[in-house]
């Protein structure tokens, strides 16, 4: 009997074990990547297997976003499913709100979890509750999974409804697409359920794009009545609804006027943000043409101009004050006879000013430890990802070996993969920076505004080393040659040469007092010329710089013990490598100075001016008004003259220049003078700006130089 009882106990325990076998939940996907700062929506599927056969239901009453023991947010909806033979499936769509992402960032974490606890029920069900975990990783918009976040469909009137006449040509519709990540967009335009044309467009990291309905076949207007237009996206899959727009065709027949044919830019073109030349086909020389620019078809023109020619070049001041890069506009032309009667009219063409490229296409910048191990790692990654090596260089101040890779593949996908490799310190695009000044023609006496006469009677910045990271400085200019301590060229494919922007900035900082031309703010300082930017053309003032060249220049400035570093350039993108170098330099006592930017409609500081270890400089114009605008000037550390400043240009010449690059150079000069007076001056000891540059100099230098 004892033996039978013992066997019976074993059987009972076996049955209980079978019924309470550890449950298994698998989630799909098990991890997701979402961009910082944007609400994200994702679908999650829960697959239940290996559940006790007596269990008939799985249920979770709520979900939680967690980091360690901290709850970042709750999802107060339940998920449940019926189980059959221990198997089942459930799906939910979760919204990860911005507040959860911000809470994670406040905790300084870029990974957290989405957790649900499922319980099981049913007669005889003894399966314990089980956790389901989805890993959530925060990344930049560039590194996020390619997804559509918003769609807006509209006609030329900026609305989703419009009325047109029968057989009206050139009815156009537009769809604004906001997205994160990079990938292939696939979809189609359809009217009343009939597909008009397919769309296949590879989108590289950005925030939005506008697509137009096809010209051929055009939106049909030959059938009277209401028509439904849709833009359907088939890939990537979307969690947002497909938008619709309606247009009504009346019975009234469209009568076409004599048209003026627009030639350039063509409808839907994307053009460089520069003073482009608009062209059209005119009737004869007796006609006066009016060219108009609009943001929306039903609004008043932003800008218009009359001409007798068949073309019109947009002036640079008009471009910068009225138009913005990355935005689309409409343009049209009307013709008038000598009695001011309209004799011709063009259709409206839409064009888009492209955003200046923010990184070099096909290039990846990677940093590893400055050692044989780091060099070996570069070789391994080059081979593993089939990356060509453009150049390698050392960043001694950070003990890093930096390599620039070349690839034909999507750099953001590769960057994410390379960054996860053991030993990789950082991986990023090779960002593009641009200098910030523009030529002008009227005089502004910086000598008087900053009272340099009184300043130079006491201090001139003697012996203070100033690093100028810019285009090439004319080292033989009579106002500069005694000031240049050394010069370096940081481009392999472009020889060192005198260029406008760098020479102008150096002149404001340190032109010698020699009876020849102008006086710099610190006329006895010593300048290290670091050519990390190159002039884009012989006639253009603009310089273009890269992460690779700027990082080497800052490293040289640190190693050569410069005291003040002028960086008269900027970018919309913070650069991880340059951030590390600025922070290292600041620890060693270097003072970095950079301009805030020049765009009249700008809202945010350019990088590197946006970094807290950099003295951000805005300007003021001839009337004392903030430059480039009041909002951005409020975010600057100090303001200095920005318009019509006489300074040095190559070949022993001088010219009047404007821009916050010039303001930055002026402040760099003052800080060089202050450093010569007090070798221990630090950024945190720089006084606040109270609206008067001369008074700010007095407070900084603790001298009376402004007079009455």
C-alpha cells in the first residue's frame, strides 16, 4: 500500500507540473527604435504558447513604460485573448507620448521598457502571471525606423476642397509628408478609386517632403460632379489614416487666357537657396512684366517686381529677408501693355528652396582609441561593412584615431551598426558647416563704436594666441603678416590659399597698427590660421567646412595652447566629435567664440554657438537693432557690430562686410585683449551684455574707455 500511495503522489505531482509549466509569451517586435522628441505609434503582437491546457484566457489590465524601478508612464487599456490548447494571440497599438520620452531623457537614459503582466484563467488553470517586455530605444530622427508621422493632402488653395470648371487644365494637388528615418516611400495617387500614377521615392533623413500630383495624367476635370482624391502609401506601413481631398467640377466650360510660358524654374523644381534667375517666354519688348511670389495661391504676394526683360534675378537681400530654405513657394508672371491692360498671364509654378546639405553624402566619420588596437579595429570595420577609407588622422587632445569612410549605401543605417561595434567611440556623418558673413557697401565705424582708440592706449592683446578656424587667411597682407604665428591647411584636395572670409575675420580680430589700413580689436595678438573651411567659388564669400577638418583644427588649437578660438561658422546639426573637443578645450582654459547665425527668420542658435561652453555672439545693425533678429539675439551671450564693417580682404585690400561672423571676430578680439590683461580669464567670468558693447568692454576689462 505504501508503494501504491507513493506512486500515486508522483503521478499527481507530474500532472500539477504539466499544468503549471512555465508559460511562454513572445512579442513581435521584441524591441523598437523611436526618435526623440516625437510621439511614436507602434503595433505589438503577443503570441502565447506552452500555456496550461486548462487555461482559457490571457488578460493584462494595463501596460507600463519603465526604466529600472521608475515608472515613466501608464497605458490604461486592457489586452486579452482566448486560449485554445494553451495557444493564443493578441495585438495592440501603443502610443509612446512625448512626456514619456522626456521623462526618460530627464533620467539620462536612452533605453527603457514597455511591460505588461498577463494573468491566466480557466477551470483548473494554475499558470502563474507572466511579464511581457518590449525594449524601447531612443535615437535621433535620422537613426529612427523609417516611418510616416503625418500626411496632409490639399490643393493650390491650401484646402482639401476646391471647385473648378469643366476641362480646366493643370489642377494640382499636394501632399505634405512628415517622416523619420530613411527608406523607400511607395504609394500612388488615385481619383475615385482609379490609380493615376505610382510613386517610388527614396527619402533620406529629413523632417518633411512635399509631393505634387502628376502632370501626366493630370487630375481629370472632364466629368461634372464631385471627385475623391487620395494619396495612398503602401510602404512603409502606417498607423495613421489615409487622407482624402474633394474637388467639384462645374458645368461651366473653362476658357483659357493667352498664357505666358514659364521656363525656369520648372513646376515642382527644387533649387539651391541662392539668388536664382527666373525666366519666361515673353511676347514682345512693349510688354511690362510683373513677377509675383506667393506662399499660397489664395494669399497676397510675398514679393513682386516689374521688369521689361524676360527674366528676373532675385536679389540676395530679398532672398534672405523674405524666403527661407526648405520651404516651397509659388511664382507667376503677368504681362501689361502701355495702357496697363493685362495681355498675358502665366500659370502658377511651385518651387522649393532646398535645405543646404547638412552632411557629406556617402561619408561616415568614426573615432576609435588612438592605439594599435584602434587602428586594427578601423581595418576590421572597413572590411566587415565594405567601407573605403578616405583619410585617417589623430585627435591628440582626446586620444582618438579618426577615420573618414566612403560608402554608396545609406550612411545612417551603417552609422547605427558601426556605433554598436565594441571599441567604437563614436560614429556620425561628416557634417557640413558654413561661414557666416556677406558683402555690403556702406561704412560702419567699428573703431568708433567699440572706442578702440582708448582701448589701445592701454591694452592690445600682446602675445595672446588666437586660433582662427576659417577659410585661408592672407598671411602676406600688410595688415596681417606680422600677426600670423603659423598657418595650417586641413584639406588634402585643396591647397592653402588666401580667401575672403578668413582674411576678413582675422582683420577684425588682429590687424596691426602700422599706418597702412585698419586696426584690429587686438592688434598685437598672435594668430594661428587653421584653414578648416574652403571658399566655395572665386567670387563667393561663403566657406564650407566639414566635421573632419574642424575637429582637426580644434585639436591643433588645444595642442598649441591657444587662449581664444574663433569659429565663425555654423550648422543646424550638433556634432558629437566637435562637442567633445569643445568640452575638452574648455577644461583646459580655452575660450571658444562663435556666431549665432545670419538668417532673418532664424529661431534657434546655430551649432557650435548653441553649446554652453561657447560664447554665442549676435550682432546689431547700423541703427542699433538686433541682428539677425530680436529673438535670436536674446539667446546670445553678447552683441557686437554686424553690418558694414571695414576689414581686410586678400591682396592687400579692404572691404565692407556684414554678418555675425564679423560680430564674433570683434568679441574674440576683446576677449584676447582681456586675456592679455588677465591670463586667468574664463568664460564664466564674462559679464552679461546689457545692450552697449563699449560698456560691456568696460565691465569685462574693469577700465573706463567709453567716455561720456
